[in-house]
C-alpha cells in the first residue's frame, strides 16, 4: 500500500487560531455588555430628564416618547438577561 498525502488540511487554512488562556480580545463580550448597559442607563436618564421637564411645563410628547424608549430598552435588557440565564442553566445541565 502506498502513502497518500492529504493536502489542504494544514494549519492556518481557514481555521481560527487557538487563543491562549488569559488573552481576551480587546472588544470581548464583557465590553459589549458594559456598553449596552451604559446606553440603557443613558436612555433612562434621558427619560427622567424629560419627565422633570414635563413637570415644569415641558413638551408632553417628548416625555412620552422618552418613557417609551426607556420601557422598550428595559424590556430588551430583561429578555437578554433571561436568555443568558437560560444558557447558563443549559450549560450547567451538561454532563462532562
């Protein structure tokens, strides 16, 4: 029997590099979540400001829109949290 050479399966051909432990990419998951929470916090602050302006004679439409944006962002944050908890629970059920 003769030896057959398999080409095209060498290292670095379309496969992602294996990352060393402890070396996270600059824009990791934690950074993305931190930025998302900062944006949600900013929307909440904008809604509070719009409500305070409404109390002193501001535009009611602007206050309603700001409150709806804050509510939608909060609902989105809760759903993301639920999905993360669900994924965590699924991982914990895995057998090694």
